[in-house]
């Protein structure tokens, strides 16, 4: 069974979705794929960090139960043609808090996206991530503790093996290894260290 991150990467890697996103962030599709390959794991790890205490897990559980049933994943390309950036910005505010600007800047520096482009990319995919979490919660019948454990496992896989991000790039339609893989590993070491599930 694919992980949450692999499922998202698979959804975003199909039907030329990167071409659609590229129009919104003023970048070429390959740069968009690099941005997705870094931003997705970063946001998953940040969600896991927020859910590692009971209060955070309960709040996330309630939020996805109320607002994110996963239906947004039924037509990812259609959604990305007109993403809900406003909703995404609100999600980023909750997930990243005071580190939102720093995360956006680092995604920009690691990929070549403009700072504004990185912000738009992250805000565009945030509702998809929440939809994926909501769907996983429904399918697994997860309570807040179960949701915390799921996200913790995802974050551990990311932080313990940043080199695995190369496979995420491949799923998104990029080339594994080479400059892209090296960029992701270097960015992973600096980005994900602050979002470890266990402080």
C-alpha cells in the first residue's frame, strides 16, 4: 500500500499536472516538479510535528473530518487549474506557523522558483495534502492517536532517508539522480531537520 506521500506524488505526477501548475507560478514544469518534490515532504513532516501531541492531533483530526473529505483528489488536474490558494494559505498558517516564510524561502532557494512562486505552489497543494489526510483517516477509521501515528511514520521515513526523495521526483515525472537528486538531498538535510517527529 503506498504511503500518503507516494499517493500524493502519484496524483500530482499524472496528466501533465506540472504543466498546469507552471502557469500559476511562472516557472517551467521541471522546476515545478522539483518544488513539489521538496514542498510535499516538508508539509507532511510539519503536519506530523503538529500532531505529535494530543491537542494538535485532536485539532487536525477535527479539521479534516469537518472540511477535508478527500474529494479534491478525484480530479487533481481540474483542481490545479483553479487552486484554492486562499484556503491553502490558511492551511499553511496552521501547519507552519511562524516558519511559513522561512520554509517558502528555502523551497525557493532549493528549486529556483521565485519566492512568490514557491508560496503559491505550497498554498496550491496544501488542500490536496489535507484531502489526502482526510481520506486516509476515513479509510483507516483513525482516531486522533492513529492519525498522529500515521503521520509520524511518514515523517520518520522522510527524515531518516532524505535520499529517498529521489523516488518522489521520479513519480512526479522528473529524472531520478543527477542534479535534481543532489538538490533534493541537500535541501532535505536542512529543511526536514527542524520538522522531526521526535524533538
